[in-house]
C-alpha cells in the first residue's frame, strides 16, 4: 500500500522520480564534438609531449592539452582552471585518474593560443601552474595519498614527498626520452590507498614500531573490544594494567611480533597512537605495472628498505629515485617498462646499475600455489 499511496510504480521505477542525490549523468558534460563522435574515433596521435589529437571517421578532430595538476587544490586554483576552460574550450575540461587536467578544443587553430596561455601562468616562485606533459614515454603525474595533511595513520607526507620527487623528475614529465611510460605512485602507509603495489617506482611510508599504549586513558577514551577487533593479525588482546599510583585499569597488550603497523587500532582508539619520529620513514619499491603489454602485470618489489623522513625535501629519497630513472633511461630497450628491464638484465644488475645497496631483507621469497596455477593475465602465450 505504501507504494500505491506514494505513486511509485515498481514496473517503472524511474517514472516521475525526483531526487538530487549523486552526480548528474556524465554524458551531459561531453563537449559537443565528443558527443557527436562517440564510438566513431579511428586513432589518436601524440603531436608533442602533452598534446594529443583524436581523429574520427567523420573527419572531426579533437585536440587535447594535458597539464599536470596537484591532488589537493585550492578553490582559487580550481576557479582559474574553470576560467581557462571558459576562455578556450567553451567551458569543457576533464580530470584524469592521475590528477592531470585536460583542456580540449575542436580545431588546430585553437591549440597554440591555449598552449601559450597555459605556459604563461606561473606561481609567485616562478614555477608553472599548468605544466604541459605527461603523455607517451614520459614520467606520468604522481598519484598519492593524504599524508600528514589529512590522515591519522601516515608514516610520511603525501604532498611533500611527491612535490620533492616531481621537482627532481620534472624534465621527464615534459619530454618523452624514456623507453616507455614511467608511473610513479606514493602511499603514506601500508594501508596503501595509493597504487604503489603495481607501479614502476613506488614511494611507501612505513611504520617500524608498534602502537604506543596510553593505559591511563585507554578505558576512558576507547571501546576496547572495537580496538581488539580492528586488528587484522589478532595482535591485540585485553589486559589489566597497574598504573604507577597502584590503580588497576582495563587496557590491552600488543603482541609485537604479530603487529604489521597498519594503524587500524588507532583508528578505533586514540590511546594507541602509531606515529613516531624515529620509527617512521620511507620504503622505495620498483618494477610493478598493471599493463598486459609485452608481459603480464607485475607487483612492485622493495629496492630500498628504509629511508628516514628528511623534511622538507627528502634528498636521500629523491636521489635514489633519480638514479633509478637515469639507469632505466640509459639501459632499457624501447617499450620496456622498468620491471621488464630489471627482469631482462637480472635484479642483481638492476641494483648495480641503479647504485642501490642490496641486503638479504630484499630477497623476494614469496611463493603461492596461485603463482604457478592461475591464469592471471590476458596476455597471449604462443
């Protein structure tokens, strides 16, 4: 009766529906030339780093200029992006999954004025607001997680490490000298809400110490059963603890060998903080990819076991990354991703060429039956 009285027809669930929940349908925002030629595109070409053309079977063309963007943007910066889109692109633009901004125009004559406008806009310090690049065989824009600005369990910063790294690799964002695309990703802790498990080079924030325990306030601030249940390795169990004044309180103990330093307990209980200025730092990984081209997808491997946090420029980290990129650019074959290059020359030679220290902690001894038995890729095997 509720359906009938409200006028809802289960046979036509969208009829007379009134709602403002969620975004509007994406195809309402297509540029006219994109909407007109959907499903009709024949090919695309990279005219120069950051500038592409897509050609339709109807003869229509779309020229795209890709510019690097930061993950955390101010309102004034977004307004400037919209102003550029209104001025050159009839109000249309798109963001890529790696935080690039793409401005699209429908004729070649509009490309050069748009390009010059973008390059003319600079920050007060002199750097480009809208650097053009990120296409083809280059370093693509770095995706990263929240870091210290907006997360409670990071072992390092997101925006700071990425800014320092991209400054070191900026020339390779704006040209295409590399053998293939080089994807760099960053996650500020092992929970990894970034793509570091399958990236050519990955920056990973790493905790090395278990959570600290504030026994005095544990039972006052936390639902202890929730903190215990939040641990994925069952490393936390309830305990009674005697304080210095002789008071016995309900608290927890942590089985340190089982702790994987994920910070889930701190999410549930503020009396179990994980951040530590000495124990926290950075791990570098390399060799991962998602693509099926040439070889199957690969997981990244740890290549630098630990680098301390060296704010604000992280020089040790950026030097190691720069060495990896230069060795890869010099030695890899055309179209080889970093992991494919490392496997061809051998990981021992990879460490030598990149001037990285090898320790027994870096030996990859993970073997799972699925590693041998599952068909995990769409690659053709002849």
